[in-house]
């Protein structure tokens, strides 16, 4: 399904921003529904450190958990 596939891709992109700096994530609605988003990391060094330390290990654990058992 195209909508679910697009939503999955969007969540993969926006997810780390929602976790690390949610106050800088904005949803764009054109009056007919959600049509996009805007994300920012005010401190890219901090964002990248948090991304490596917290986000990547969690994603890898969830995505590859079947290989760890």
C-alpha cells in the first residue's frame, strides 16, 4: 500500500527528531490533511551524538532482534 509505505518512510526520517528535539518538529496541514513536515536540529552536534547514542541502538535492536535471539 503506497500510503503505508510513505508513512513508514516519513516515520523513519522524522522519528529521531521527535525523540531528540520534538519542539522543532512541525506538521504541515493544507486544510485537506497532512501534506508534509518540517524538522530542525538547533544543535547538529548534540543531535548527532544523541542519534548515535540513543536512536540507532534502539532501531537496530528492534529491526534486527530476530538475529539476536
